[in-house]
């Protein structure tokens, strides 16, 4: 009986399907991140200045928060 190794996985190489899947997943993640930032901007934008001050923010902080950057 003979055994043949049919898997050829080499570090640093991947199939065309694997690269396409990774690119698609990356694109989908970017779209989800964009949508989350958009929803955050919209929600915080609906608050008035007093309500923003109550949570320690001002209007200028909204974009930084939506991008996930620290405000302080």
C-alpha cells in the first residue's frame, strides 16, 4: 500500500479562491465599519448641545468618536 501526500501547503502561498475570500471579507468588514460610523454620527448628531455636554462631549468630538479615535 502506498500513501500519497496530496496537500501542498507552503507558508506564504494561497490559492486564488483564498485570496478572493480574504479580499471579500476585508471589503465586507470595511462596509460594516463605515455603516457603524455613519450610524454613530447620525445618533450623536441628533443630540442637542446640552445632552452632549451631559455625556462629556461637544459637537467637534462626534467625528472622532465615529472614527473610533480617543477624544481625551
